[in-house]
C-alpha cells in the first residue's frame, strides 16, 4: 500500500517499526512525523497481535496509511516478522524500492509477554531477545550501512523500558536494546547520525486492565498514565534536525 503527494520541499523519510494498531505508540509517532513533514514507512506483524489479548484490529493498516497521507506523507506499509534475522534487510530493501533512502529509524516494535524469573520459558526468553535486541541491532546495522544523507541529518530513536520485575524477558531484552542504541551513538557518529533511547513509562494503549490501570496510576509521581501522544512528543524532538546535539541518551 503506497500513496504519494507532491510537495514543494522534499520530505525526508522515516521508517517506524511496530505500527500495528491505531491506538498504539507507533501509530502516534508515525502520525506526528507525518504532520511534521516526513514521509513514513512502517512495519507491522499481524501474528503478534493475534497472540495478544487485544487481538487484531481490522483495517488498522489502511486507517494508519490514510491518516499519514492526510498529512501529505508518502507511505509504505510492510509486514515483517522481526524475529527472522533476514527481515531487517528485507524491510530496508522494500522501503528503499518504494520510497527511497531512510533518514530516520524509529523502533517501536517489541515482543512483550509477562513472566518472571521462575516461570519464563527458554522459548519466550529467546523470542524476546530475537525481536527486542537482535532485530534492533540488525535494523541499526542496515541503517548504518545504507545511510547516505547529509552529515547531521540521520536519526535513530528506540523505545525502551525498565520494567523487569515480573517481566524478565521483556525488561532484560530492552536493557540490551539500550546498550545497542548507545553503541550506535558512538559508532555512527562519523556519519552525523544521532541515536537515543526513549523510555515513555507506562502507556495505556488498551492493554491494561482496570485493576492494573488503577495500580499504575497510584505508582506514578503525577498520578497519571502516559498516552501515545507522550512518547511521540519526545521522539519528535529526537528526530528534529535542531536536535542534532542530543545523542547517546538512554
């Protein structure tokens, strides 16, 4: 699915991963970038939503594409299983074929199934690290190998979390993501690419039960939960050209 709108000024291209639901963080970030003048490619993976309690949102990909196009963005939606080590290269191949070179890589994808130290299975642990850590490294590697933009224009943003207790494979793999992002800030600095990890805290995108929502509100200093508009504001700041001095933040 691809749409295009003519503009007077060429729009840079952002690749946003993990955009499967209209209420999700990824969709919120993609919408903000489109409104700010970016073209947007995004990935989604339907079998993941099928495994989750919220299920698949019918028509989500089309609705997200239409919302981005309404802001004048050229768009491309790519379904990708990021647990497959070949997927990151394939995603970049498809995005470049349809929209051109990627300027900003924003990673919102994740595997997130709650389990603790004693009940996490090896299969679940490996899947979390494959999606949250290995795919992050491979996406960043593809981005770094292919980046040809002007010095100082490249951006990498990764969504992270410090929720580890009772959520071991998710939190541990996100910790690995932090270190990968920090490495990118140093190792890609010669390209003028910035790399930052953003921790949005607890964000209710429809996955929280009423009981969990009430408990999380009580634990936050301001007595409120984040919404998809919260991380999109931070990611927007990281992606802006004037944010070129901010890199290596985790």
